[in-house]
C-alpha cells in the first residue's frame, strides 16, 4: 500500500503556480486509482498557510509545511532538507512534485538521503491495482518508456503542461509544521536575470510556439540579408500573439558560421535535440527546414504548421499538419497586419 | 615559428613528430597495423626510439579529416588476401556487416521504363534477349549471366563495410598505444621545402567561410616529421597537392573517375537473399552505370551504383539514377518494404596504375588509392590499398632498423622495390588497359575489358583517355532529338532563378518517371543526407570547395558540378551567375573535382574546382 | 595554501545527434538497435561542462580537471580521439553499459566510487561538473546523487555561467522558468554544477593537447575496471518509438494573403 506525498513550493505571493496544481491533480488522480493509497500534502515557502488553504479541499490526510526565510529562495541545501523531512514525516512511499526548476534540482538528492529513487520529467502516472507505472521519454524525447520500480520511496517530478489544473474547494487547512535540520548553508540566492517584458520571448504557458529558423538571417531573393526586417516581424508577431519563441539552431552556432544573428535569440530559445522540448497546443515554424534533430523538440506540440520555400523540406514529410510553401517574410508581414 | 599574413598576433605553432600519416583508410590501416607491431620488441621494450622525443617510442600520428575514423564511404567486396596475411586469425564475424562471399552473380538489367539512352548495339542486345527469353536465364526484366569471368570473381573473399572495418582496425591500433589517430583534423596542405616534404600544415580554425580570421582564430599547426605517409585517397588534399607540385611520371594521368553512391538497407522481412551474396549489375539505368549489391548478415544489404567520368551526360545525377536503379524489378522485389539505414558517396580513381604518381620523394611516400593501387580489371581496391600500406611499413621498419633517413633514394630502395616485386604491381600491370575501351562507349568498353581480362593483359586496344572536361556535352547536345533547345533554355531559366538543378526536370521530360517518395527507401535528396548520411558540419573552417576562376562558372552552361553533387552542396546561384557552395551538405565525395566541365586555366589536367580538406561530412559508420 | 579547484567532470557518451535510434529488447535487457555501431559523442551538456571546467582551470591557477566517464571501452576510446584534442584533462574510465536504459542511481554509485578513488583529489576544493541531464536517459538525477554520495550539499542545476569573485566566492547562474536565470552566490567549494549549454564555444582541435592527453588516456582506458550497471530496480513494461507521422497538407501556389488569413484563422481558432 502506497503513501502518496504531494510536495509543492509556494510562490512569492503565497499562491501555488499552475504547474503545482497540475501535479496535485496528477497525485490525486493516482490516489483515486491506486488501491488503498493514502494521501499527504507538503508545502515549502516563506509562509505556506494561504497556499494550504487554497487546496484545503484536496482531501489530504495531513497537510505538512516548512516555512521561514530559509525557504523563500530556491536553494538546494535547504530545499533538499525540507523534501527529505517531509518524506520522513509522512512515511511516504511515493512523492509527487511539479517538475519545476526548484524541485527538479533537489528530488534526486533527497531520494538518495531517503534510500529511495527519483525520476524527473515524468509525463504520465497510472495504476493497475496496487502497481504504479510511469512514463518517461528517453533519448531527448525520442522514445517513450513505461516502467515500474521496486524501491521506495519513489520521488517523481511531473513535467508541466500535461495534467489539468486541480480546481477544488478552498478552505482553512490545518498545517502541521515540520522541523528541518539545516546543514551549514554556503549559498545565497542573490537575484534573477530576467528579460524585461518586452524582451521576454520564452513563455512556457503560451498557446503557440513560434519557431524562427536559420533562414530568417540568410540572404533573401534580392541577394541581401534582412535581419532588421526579420527581427521586426518576429517581435511584432510575438507581441501580437504572446507566443513563445523557439529557434532551430542556437545563436552561438549561427554566429560561429559567420551569419548575422537575431539579437534576442539565445541558447534558451533552442528547440530540439540539444535544446528544449516545450509543450504548447500549437506550433508555427518559419524558415526552418524541419530536420529530425530539431523536430524531436516538437514532440509535445500538438498542431503543427510550417512556412518554408522548399516544398520538399522535412515538414512536408509527415512532420507538420500543414506546410505553406511561401516566403515567410511576406506571409508574416501580412499575418501581423491581419492580427 | 611563423605567423600568418592576416593576423600576425596569432602565431602558427609548430610541432615535431616522427611520422605523419594523412587520411585513415585501408592503406593507412595496413601501414599502421604493420608498423605498430614492430615498434615494441617481444619483451615489451621499445624497438626504436623517437628522434624528436628521445627516450620515447617514435611519435606516429595520423590525421583524418572526417569526424570519426569509421566515417568511410564504401561497402566492398574484396579477396582480402593481404588483410588476411596481416590478421592470420581473421574472423569476418568479429566485424559487424562483414561476411564471406558465398554467391556471385552478374546481372544484365533491361530498361523497364523506356527512358534509358541506349545505343543501337545495346538495343540489338536487348531485343535479342527479349526474343530468346524463353531459353535464357531471363526474369524480372533482367538476365543473370550464366558465367562470371574469373578475373571478376572474389570467391573466398569477404564483403564488408569499410566504415566498420576502419573502426575495427583503428580501435586495435589505438589500444596498442604505439600510434595515434586524430579524426576531425583536416590537413590544409603538405609542407614542401626545396622539393622535400617536411610535414603538413593543419587547417586553420576559427575562420569565416572565406578563411578570414574570426573570434577564436587558431592557425593550423605546422606538424613537422621526417616522413609523411600520404594515404588520403584520390581526392585528398595532400596527394593532390603533391601531384600538382611534382607532376606525374611521364605518360601517367588521372582522367578516369567514377562516383560510387550507395545505401545500406534493412531488407524487408522474408527477403530471400542469403548473407554473402554479391550481385553486380549492368545495363540500367543507363548502360554506362554499373551497380552492386552485397548482402550482409542479419538482413542488411549494401547497394549502389557507379557513375563514371566517361558517361557523357551533363545531367548525371547519381542520386536520381540510384533511385531509378533500386526500383528495377530485379532488385525492387528484394528491396520493397525495406528501410534505409545509411547512405554515402565516394569518388574512385579509375585510372589505376596509369594514374600512379611518384610513389616516393624526399620525406614522403604514397600509399593506397591515391597512389594508383586500384586494380581496374578486377574492380578491387581495398586489399591492394592495404597491401601498399603493409609494404611501406616493412620498408620503414627496415630503414628504422638501419637508422637510415627517409630520402627518396632510401624509400625507392625499400618501398618502391618491394611494391614493384609484388603481386600488387604485376596484377596492376595486367589491368592497366582494361578500361580503355570505355572511352568509346559501353559496348567497346565491355569488349576491351574482356579482351584484357581473358588474355591477362597481353592484348588490348590503347584508346587515349580524354580529360573529363573535354568530353562533357551541353544539355542541348545530350538531349538532341528528345527535348528542344528552347525548352531546355526555358527550364534552365526557371530552375536557375530558384537555385535548383536541372536534372529532375530534364530527366522527367526525357521519359524518366517521377520518383514517388515512400520515406523508407525513396526520399528527397535532402532527407537522405540527414536520414542516411547524417551529414553535418561544424562551423569555424573556411569553405573547402571553391571555384578557381569565377568567370568560368559564370559562363558555364552545364553547371554539371551541381547536377552530380552527391549532397546538393553545390547549387546554381539563384542570385546571379555561377554556383554557390554549402559546406553543411558536403559529403566529400569529390565528384565536383572531376566532373567540372571547365578546364583549369593554369593546368588543363585539372578543373576549375578547388577541393581542399575540411571538417564534417558523413556521420555514419555503416558505409 | 593552494586555492585552485579540483574539477571533476562526469560525462557519458551518447549517439551522435543525427543517428536514427530504435529501442530493442534482448537477453541483456533493453538497448539501442546496433548500439555498438552507432557513432558516439560526448554527451552534449556534459561536453559544455568539460569546456567550462577547462576554462575555469585555465583562469584559476593551480586547478586541475578530471573527466570521469562510464561506457563501453571501445566506444569511449573512439570519443576520446576527438575530445582529447579539445582541452587538457585526465581521464578516469569505467568500462560498462552506457545506454539510456540503465538506472541513474546505479550509474551515480559507480561514478561516486570512481571519484573517491582518484589519487590526489582534494574534496575540499572539489567542483563536481556534468550535464544537467544526459541526452540518453535524460533522468536529470545522476549528478545530484553523485554529489550526495560525496557529501556535497551545495548544488546547482541548469548552470549557464560561473564567475569567481574577488573574495573567492562563486556566482552561479542557473536556468529557471520563463527564460530567466537565478543568480546565486556560493561561498566556497565543494559544489555540484549541472551545466546547461553555458556560453563557451567548442574549443578548436589541438594536436598538442591531444598528444599530451593521450599519454594518460590510453593507460586509463587499459585499466578501466569492468563495471556492471544494471536496471535491477526498474521493470520496463515497454519502450517504443512514437508513431507521429502526420498527413501533411501542402499549400502551394496560393497567394500570400490567403495563407496569412488561413494562419490567422488557425491561431484564433
């Protein structure tokens, strides 16, 4: 019989983020299908009461909390200690957490302290009687593996964008605070480098992924590059649609090849084998050939369309739903006008 | 220490070693295998001492351009006589995609689509076969020849993937610790001082496409050595530079070439072909194009075609022709439902012994295909290349033992003497006129090959070989009577403005059916680069293909370099005249060098294409 | 007292990015089809870690870099022929399975054990580097567990930059949500840094570095202990390639206005 512990971290404003509520949904769904499972929740943050109240209706047998200024920052030493303490307090056999940068950082280390195992980037949880099966994509999302594990506790981080957001009743939760013995801490989070709202191009929650391929900076029909136009069209489109921006190759790669580069693209925008595999309901690719190593990063983009001058490009061969054989400069100009 | 002109502050460093090898293929494999075994005595102590690092073993370094030592591009059938001598316990099963030859067939393919350009003699032969098909071994629009000439037979030989073979040899060499092989390291040129080869210069890194220094500029090192072993193949930059500098011996020339393009295929379930089967085809898609298929263990086959330099067609797209060839009913019945695993292409020096350069000089020796080892009668090159490497290693060991320098004289006395006294030389002498007749077409070629083969070289007809660029007709000439000059001009204008080649349009106009891509074996050229060749290139190097005189390209009407380019790396310039090159697609087959229809203004034996070494290319080790 | 870092980079090998991968199940468990024939490269994120390590070692005197790897010896050797030319390091090799189907915890145990065995390693100066995830298993767990096994409680994942400040503290940038970086200051080693791409370009090939490295790499490979990495804890129910072939509709020779309108309708729909 499993004891499921749900762990989340609380945002600065005391709320739980979308990803945290998705993981809660996943945990509760598992609880309802895994025979005889118990359910406990644990929250980490400066102050966890408001967040606990917001999920008071989740049916947790216990609501654990760790709070204080040490937990206002996402830091390995304090977070790993908190997760370990929760799992011990709850005598958890399965730990389910949102796959945020904060919790992904600590779950594996905590699993070792607990004598258990951890898997990040889980995309599905299912139960067959008392057996828990998970899905994880291996080889940069190129193959889907379904497996079970014997060792417990089993710590699992659920990738965002897969499960629905839990929406249950709020209430007044009784939070049982857990004591955590912190080791000597040598790290302080001193701040964030965040692109300004104008510069922000990565929006994980956007409905649309817009991919700018290397073609945007190559010579166009008139024999010239039009990088300034490319920047204007791409940013104009992002502004109008609030889409998230991806690239087929990284800025550094293109720069190394002596090409003009788009100033706002960084490694972080890169989609594919050596980049990200984001989740968006729709994706629009422009000036990109649709090579396999890039397209593997589209694994979780449901509806896919592409604009490319080459009717025989990779997108044409079953990688996109629609391929528009056209000049992306012209099409995007028109799209922005219409938007 | 010297510095570059462009950026004086970035110093070009120098490193001293004892022996440099350029290119890691079967010849260098044979050389290093033999040499490395002799470097330590039975008791484990060094047999020789380095001249540049006293107290250590001689420093032997091999530079390979490709990103890994297994990225060779050949499936081969070979008698493996010399290879077996090097490895007496050789077990084909130890190397993946290797098997003993169990069955050999020569098959004449008729034209099932009616688009092949066949001379009246070939048509007569075709009609005769069709007329007597009830009594001939005719099926699936092909005739299996009842008999195979002994000179073509590779009975008791092996079929193997050179990629896998190279990896197998390379791993053993590296494990020996006696030699070092550095892949991903293109050599820029040989260093020649007073007609003495003193080493090589590695390619500059951190440059733009024109070779101008950029951030991270690292001038290629000068690597100095007492001996430079040149085994970089027929399109290798060191061998070609030496040919240019020293010329070729009187009467020798390299005018016969072919590009071999192949795919490795997972055969469909239930395929009847047995491992070890070797099929040679002729007759289709054009009579000038020969094909091969080798069946490996575990339901895998390697198959492809050769497009020779004497195939006088300016639209000789190897890839398009290969797509038609695999769909010939005789082959397609085995292949349909199969899946592509790998793909690649490579130029073959088909002049053989008549393309032999000066084998040695002060500080250098030539081995392998670039040294004219290929036997053009038996169509065999790998074992010959390996043997030349073994012979050079034996010579080098002798000179090291006697502590003699690597002068032309000493290398002549040891290496050349061995080579001249061996089967390698006597067999290549027999073969040297075997291909001459192909200068006059397919039928004459078949006749003279048979004549040379059956008389062991005693009888031959010495047709003079034309330079490839002297024989390329214009599309108008080639398609005369099939497509009008006006139509060709119209198609040319349309295609060129889009940066497209002409062959698809012209071939279809001439009756070749459209290719219906299935995404498994039939796919776009772009997809086969990625799905088969896994072609990729890092930046930071200068373009290795350049065009010597852009004016020649600007007035060129055939742009045959774009039509034959195995990787679609050379394309018509959509923004004007001439062509553009995209390094990221180049597979280093070198077909552009010898297909170019424009002569080099300074040396008519060369063309207007300059082909240097660069990084990247194929990333498949299965070819 | 010496102030340099002892940087240990954990890096596995993975198939070269464009290779076609297919899982197959055999008597030895799950593997890739033709696994030993697929060209391999050093795991991309771990490669960045190695380049960052070399750069740090170059800038902080008295630092040293080890590369600890686990993989089939022949494959590791092949990869080393390229990597050895890039930056100076000393190799510690374990000869064992290195595909994506093994267990991160088992791999971590073997790596930690190998690191413990490095002669002359000063754990108080240790920076444990690696990729934040591998391109094979993609578990994102191995490095943290190695760190825990070595008793390191300061850990960072998705690192793109490290700067050593005047007081010797490390300023570390980690990738967090929304394209942002979290900036942390860690007062001293030891620490674990799981790298994302960083900011350094791939170093050029350098024969001199290659020859220098190879003198230690070959002996290290020759004595690489056979290391059994299993999946004892994992019971795979199945591993499969997704079947995502779509029926692509190709819109050709249609005016730009029409295409734009169709796209806008689709975006709004």
